[in-house]
């Protein structure tokens, strides 16, 4: 069992990395949203959905290859399926907030659209963090971690590139 502070430090590092990728994803999301709104006549929520999809792709690459690069990679199809499922739920949460503000309350100026787009991203981010770390980018099982640690201990101290024969303890 690992010391409590070590687990807390690992969680803090994970939150910081998730936040860095997510922060860059927010910039991508808002940038694409405003670009689409500026160059097209699409309704606000459709422009937002396009931006959200672009940000989802950006975030998957960042999460898989940086934030969660040490996590289990054996089930990529399942991982991607779950990522897309939870991202779609996040898309509905994010754009539901914008839809409610725009069509429910009539708050549809460019500033109001950006504010509620940002609020929607925030609410959806809480859901995404929980779902990604719980279901998509799962930690390796403790047994696999222990086997990796044991393989280091089996090395010959005189020559770390050689392994020593396993000794059986009665």
C-alpha cells in the first residue's frame, strides 16, 4: 500500500495535467466557436457543437499521450468508445447550458454566448474529469504495477542489464 501523501501527490499531478490539456482545449473550443460564428451564419448552438467536437479530438490526443500516458493501453477500442460516449454526454451538458441561456432566457449577444459557452464547458469539465479517470483512462491494476516493480528487483546488481534467476522462497 502506498503512503497517503504519495497518492495525493499523484492526484494533484493528474489534476494539473488534466487542467493543462483541458485549458488548451477550452482555448481551442472558444477559438473555433468564435471563428465559426464570425465566418458563417450558423445558429449559436450549432457553431458551439462544431467547436466542441474539434476540442474533443484535441483533448483526446492530449489526455492519451500526456495526462494519462502511463495508464493501461491494452483496450484502445474500448477506451476510445468510452471517451466518445462520455465526451458526447459532456457535449450535451456544455451545449445544454448554452441552449438554455440562448433560447430559454434570450441571452444571445456575443458576450453572453461566450460567457454561457464557458460556463457550460466548466460544468461539463467536472463530469468529464470524473468519467475519464474512472472509466476511460483507468490506472493499471495493482498486480501489473507490482510485477513491474518485482522485475526491477530481479536484476543483477553487478550488471543491471542482466536478470538474476528467480529464487523460490519456501
